[in-house]
């Protein structure tokens, strides 16, 4: 995939998008002036592969119960899994719990402001470390989530969709567009992310509402169709993921260990059910007890 470098005057791109964001940004609690670094970290983990509308109520409940890393670290990891509810991909709850413990042990209970220290936390990858450093501490980092990558693929590279995995070339493009002032760079990162979420969407982009429509290489090229590997939509019904969700739901709703029979009744395919249960145990989301019952991790 060939990636063009942006206009030598990147402010012709960043300026209009920053102006658009000032007018159209959603009012989200993790963007509020009083949002804590912990609240921002929690939001970033919850928002991975999950829409804002589903995250909002869970985030509010989570922050009410665990307003600090120390509050979460003091409870069993199973309580994090229980509170995660139906957000999906529940290993994220375990990652948050592990990160909270590390923040308490290594950083006195305060989310570190160093990008290197953030990246060293368990379960925190390159995107999340850059996002928290930018949004919580107003630092200058390239923040490449799915929305940002899609915007830049269209705007700069005339491609409908980015590659499956981020490339070094994408990072270079993102870095070249960062305003030199760190707080402005942080605001730019969230602005282009918001543009991808609200306007430059995956399936039905609202190009007429785009503040940089006249600079978009994809538009100028006639909106060429995606020519990469087939993009497969996610399925859920009948999958191991759905089975895992039903098994976990039983354990979340029960505040005592459950008998195996209580798990068996939620999924008729015994082979698939046992495979899903084994996967939950291997992932640390379920504890098999010596008496044959099952529980969330302690």
C-alpha cells in the first residue's frame, strides 16, 4: 500500500478539523475538564470494539464504584468481570484490574504520565498508552485507532480503508500531521478520531459534512472502491463468543459458585459449550473449584 505524505502545510488539514471539532464534539464524561487520568484510561479500554452508547452507562457505574485504581485493585478480579456486564470481550476487565494493581504497586496509585510507564502497564498496548498520554496529560503522540486510521487512509492515501494492521508508514503520516504544540496535538488527535466516528464512517461516510472534503485524496480520486483483502463482517449468533457470553452471564448473576448443571442448560451443543468453558478457564475469566462448581476469579 502506497501512502502519500500530506501537504507540506499540514495546518491546511488540521485547522479545519480542529474548527469542526470545536463545534461538533460530543459531550462525553471522559472529555470533561475534570475527567481524571484513571477515568480516561477506563474509557479507552471500554471503548475498544464497543460503541459509546453501550459504554456510557457501564463507565458511569464503574467510576462510581471504583473512582481510583486503588479502589479497583482492592477487589477480586472477578468483581471487575461481573461489573463489565455485557460490554463484550471481558478479558478487557481483567486487563484493567491488572493495570490498576500495577498502578498501585509501581506508581503510588496514580496513573503515570510517562508514555513509557503507561506502555509498561499490563494489558496496555501502543494505542492505549498514546491515547492516555495525549488525552489525560496533553502530550504529543500519534494516536491511531480504527477511526483515525480510516480518516487518514482516505484523506491522505486515497484508500477507502486502511490495512488490517497499522503500518510504520501510517504512523509517519500521523506524526507528520501532529501540531507542534502538545496540547493542540492532543486536541487534534481526539478531533480526527471524532471525525471518523461521526462523519468519515466505515460504511456510509457523510462526505458532504466533512470539513476537509476539498483536500481528501479519496474524493479527488473519485472514491475508488477498496481493493484489499476481503473485509469480513463479525458474526455473533451461534459462535463460541456467544456461548462464552451466556456462560459468563450465569456466573455474573450468581454471587455464589454455581453447579455445572447451571451452565449446561444455557447452551445445547455440549461440545461447543465445553470448548467455550475451557477457553474461559484458560483466559482466567472462570475458576473451576475443587468441589466441581465454577465461579468468577477471586
